[in-house]
């Protein structure tokens, strides 16, 4: 795998996915975030109860996948400088390079990672047919008086 992604986009996706990581995983691979690179980068976490998945756009030179420590990846992406991040994998290692910063993470076997359940279909999106209704509802609300308005301080 060899990809390039914007730092802020990656950091937000990693933070979102890391929220579903278990505090005490039953199996060591469940402490990882799976990175799958193709046209997009898909980040996944799963603990048999809760799963999280995020997709971000990337420039992919080489497709592939890797499983890395989720908490460590979250710490690293949070501290990277505001420059594009390059992620490469080579055997049992994943390397993150951002500006002059370089981090090497050990990977875990992806074949040991459980299959995620199917994600439900999206129910809608902002700007879809529901947005005008929400906008109309918000415009009909009135401001509530404060606790001491009109009560004479009682």
C-alpha cells in the first residue's frame, strides 16, 4: 500500500474510528484500525458489539491493506504537522511520513481481523428532501423569555 492523504482529513477519520476501539479487547487484533486503500481509504474498527467505519479520499499509488494499533495511530495523526501524509506498508511495518516526521508502526495480521457487519443504507443526507422541512420548522420557533423577564424578579 502506498497512499497520500491530507493530514486533517486523516486525523478526523482516525479519531472517529478510534472511538469504537474497546478499552480491553478480547483479542489483540480488535485494538487495531484496519486501513484498506483503493480509490478511497477505508478505516475500520470493530469489537463485536460496535463498529465504526470512515472513508476518505486519497491519492493511491498502490492499493493494499494494513492493521495497525488504533490508539497509537490516533496519537500520531493528532500530532502531525499540517502537511500531506504518506502511508506505505512493507511487510510487517507501516510507515507514516508527514513533512520531516516519520513514524513506523508494526502491523498485525489482517486475516485475523473479523469481518465487519454490513453497514445500513443511508436514510438521507443534508440537503435532501428533508432539509426544507427542518429549515421551515426552525424558522417558526420563537425565542423563549429569560427566567427574570416579566416576572418582576419573583
